[in-house]
C-alpha cells in the first residue's frame, strides 16, 4: 500500500516556476526561439558562409640571420597579395576569390573560406626593413626578414691568461 500524501501532485504543481508554464516576453528573449527566428530572417544560406573573411595559417621561425614567416595561400594569385611594412608592423593583405564561373547551385558542399584576408605582425627592431624579401611559390608565401648585423649572434673568443 502506498503511504504517500494525496496532495503530492498539487505540491509539485505549486512548486513549479510559473514562468515555465506561461513564459513572458522577457523570458522569451533568452530562449532559442528568437535566435531561430533571426536565423530565418537573415538572407544568409549555408552556401554563402564561406564568403566571410578568412585568415591564412602561418608559421614563424627564427634563425641566426633572419626571421621567416610562411603563409599558406592556396589558390591565391600573386597579384591578389600585398605585403608591406610600416612603422615596424608587417601587414599581409589579399583575397581568395570564389570561382564565379561555376554555378553555386551545382555545389553539394562549400567548406573552404573565400574573400579578403589581412594579417599583421609586430616586427622586432633588429630587423633590417630595407632587405625584406617575399617569395611566392606553390601556394606558400615566404617572407624573409633579415636581422641587422648588430643583432646577429657573435662568437667571442675567450683568452686565457
């Protein structure tokens, strides 16, 4: 035999948050319903999301004589890339263009990013800005920043007396 109180269901009902039963407008602002409505109102389809800005990956390493930055720029033309240094800031700017000759409706999936990109890096003061070199080959841009002679490591001979 069950010894529970016959009022238990009523207590459970009374302890429930009334806003959960009858949500007001303020609470609806914090639910996913408005977000879903906003997504439906935006004219952005999944196929157009790759046209947002992207950032090319890079590696930065240093040798005794230079600082090297390698950027991955697949399917970017040399003419669409600009490298400049100004006030010890190296800036890479460019664009990977979507192939407009193909109809987007024929694509099943577009995951790669397209559009304009920009990367900026602070360059150490010991870099000789007049001798910076940029080479573009096989979708990789190598930017070589030579160190000034004063900044290079020097071998010092120690004399023993």
